[in-house]
């Protein structure tokens, strides 16, 4: 599987982690979440969960108001909650 924009595939022979990393930066804030294959039941399922979460996160961030070019604390909390609840 090949990495995509904002989604990076991690496969290490010597490490325990295999899965996808979602990383997106907007307005000076970076949001990151890992989607391990073991938790989601394989590479395709973890990719599907990462893509779904990325779409939800993008829609939240694109519609958010900015204060002095930065996201409001409320928007950041909503985004972090969305990432924490990703299934």
C-alpha cells in the first residue's frame, strides 16, 4: 500500500507498529493520529478508518472560524475529540 496525502504508511520489520498515520496541519496547528493494523483488523481496514477520520477532520477545519489566523480553542478541542473517538 502506498502513502497518500496526509496519510503515511508505516511498516517496519524490526518494530512492533504497522499501520497508518494521519497528520494534517492547518493554521499553525498539527493534528496527528495513528491507526494500527492490529486494532483495526488489517491494513485495508485501518486505511479506511484513517480516510474516514481525515474527511471528517477536513470538513470540521475547513468550516471553522479563525481568530487572528489561528483556530479557536473550541475548534481545536473538537478536532482532538474527533481524533480520539476515531473507530
